[in-house]
C-alpha cells in the first residue's frame, strides 16, 4: 500500500524564521513528488520533483528530492504571516490521477 | 477558463439519503479524481478516472459510486449517506502524462462541505 508521511504535523514560528518540512514516501512505481499549499480552500500547486538532488526554487520556497532515501524537504526562508497554511506532500506513481497524500504540516507564522 | 467546478459547495443530509456531487472541468484533462479531507488529515482518494468510460477505486471507495460518461464530467454519488461520510470533498483533474502537457499537478475544485446528520 502506498504511503506518504509528513513531519512535523504542526509548526509555529515567528516571522523571519526559516522552516523545513519533511516528507517521506513509499509508492509503487514512483514517478513524482508534489508539494501543495492549502489555505482556507483547495490545495494549490507549489512544486513537482522527479529527479534526485535537483532543487526547485520559487522565491523564498525551495524543495529537493532524495530518491535513494525516499524523502523530500520543503524549505521556506524569511517566513511571513502569509505563509501560514497547511503544506501537503503527494507522491505520484505512473498513474497521475492517483496521487497519495500525507496528512500535511500545519504551519503558523506569528508576527 | 473556469477550471474545475464543483457543486454544491455545502450540503446537509440525513442518514440514509442519497445525493450526487457534481464536478466539471474545462481543461480537457484525461484524469479526474475525488478526494475527501477530514479534519487534521490529508486527502484520501475515493475514486478516480483515467478517461471517459474508465473508473477505478481509490483508498476509501465504500459508500460511493462514480461514472465518467464524458471527459468533462465526473459526478460522485453517495448511495446511502452515513455520519462517517461527513467531510470536505474535493474533485481534481490533471493531464495524463506529467511533463508532456503539464507538470502532472492536480487542479482542484473549491470543495464541497457535506454534513450527514
């Protein structure tokens, strides 16, 4: 059975701090690891990683995948209150419609 | 483009009632799926479809039925609602092949909050 585990489950930081969110996975015929941000409503896409060791960056957010150790991390530097959200990690096999999600990390950034 | 449209946004049912959650996408995506999200948890896959006429079960299919008669529509039917089905339901769609016509990410509807009394 495919499985994705995220840690920590929740995190409270102050503005300006740097955070690291973790995601480990066990997925048959693994193809991609995706990160989503969920605020009040539906998740929105952040990154997709398919190759080991290649960092994806978007502004203050970055992510990297380790296919040998089966994990990914999402880093957020210089956090802002607008970064407060649930961050979801999903692993995708060859069937793109069948993503397996972790339980998410709830990040709270205090002013 | 409307993207993924789900209706209704809110629904209250009594135990034993049936209903259909509607989902439509206008991006010509091959894949469509239904997830449920319970408090403090991630998304769990209910059913998914890789194209019109093809559906398959996800992690938590019991009590739900789907069909995919067109590329655009993927309704989710609750056959006999139970309190355990109280949840937020998300419909999502994506391209079939990651990296060919997109990155493979899921595009989500805004969610349907269902309460079963």
